[in-house]
């Protein structure tokens, strides 16, 4: 075998070894990240006087109604993660489909995630979801549903504005109804991605759901001093 052929053979073997090492490393890797994310919080309880006809909501603040508007299997994983977080705060989670029947009945949590992607590669599984988490202490279901039904822009450039639109609609309605409990929080993610290598332990759906639920956990911790 000529010298040049031997050099190319050695280089080929080295390249294969390097690629194998890189492939194994990727196959053992796992992470969660998003291209864009953020959160906005507002409200608290207003200091009011009875003669101005202010009232308090919800009827039962110890109950949290939960709705996840996302395709399966994302919905199941996110519901489970949200329920677990709510339970840790000594609150009672109730998953509902007909959400409009629970307006102002208890606290309300909605995750709206209409954009999903999946990639089952040779060395890793990757999924992603883009969506908005909405939390209303007063349990304002109506403004959230109406705002979503009117249409929210879903793109990397506009998802933050869509989340803010949801929050502002909630605050406006609570002011109109003269409800003193003004807490309304939103968080958003664009391409919240869970990636798990074939040789790694973990479920990308669980990882993404846990990330969303951790944001609700923060909302509830901040909200724990509500009356």
C-alpha cells in the first residue's frame, strides 16, 4: 500500500473515532432551553373601601382550575406537572375542559400551546412547544378565552405582545367588575425545547412540562400572601 493511501486510511480511522466520540457524547446529553422566554406579573390586592362597591374573587381561592390547550401528548404531561405544583402549595387542582363554567369560581391557570415540533433523530429525541402560561388569582376565565378566540399572533417576534394582551385583558375586566384581587400573571416561551440523547435518561416531554410548571410555582410563591 502506498504512503498516500496509508495516510488517508489513518485519517479516515481517526475521523471515525472522533465522530464516534462526538456521537456518544451527544447521545448522552439532555437539556431544556428556549429561543425566547419571559414573564410579566401585575396586581396584588387593591386597598379599597366598602362604599365604593369593590368585591373580592374568586369564590374559593383554595381551588385552582387548570386547563391545557395543547396537542397530545404535551397536554397530558403539562397537566400532570401543573397539578403537582399546585398540590405542593396546599391548593386543590381541578382539571377542566368546559372552562367557561368556572369563571371567578376559583383561581385559574391556562397553558395555551398551539405550536409544537418533534424530531426523532438517530442519536437524540427532540421536541418543542411554543405557548403562553396564564394565571389569574381571581379566576378570570372569560377575558382569557375571549382574547384567545379573537386570535393571538404566534411568532417569535410577537409572542411577548400576545402574552401581554392576555394580561391586560384580565386587568381591564377585573377593574370593570370592581374586583380588588388584581393578580394576573403571564409567561411565554418560543420553541421551548426538550432534547434527550438516546443513551441518556429522561423524557423530553416531562422536561418541557417541568419547565412550564416551575414558572407557575414562582407565580404561586409570590401570590402566597393574597387574602
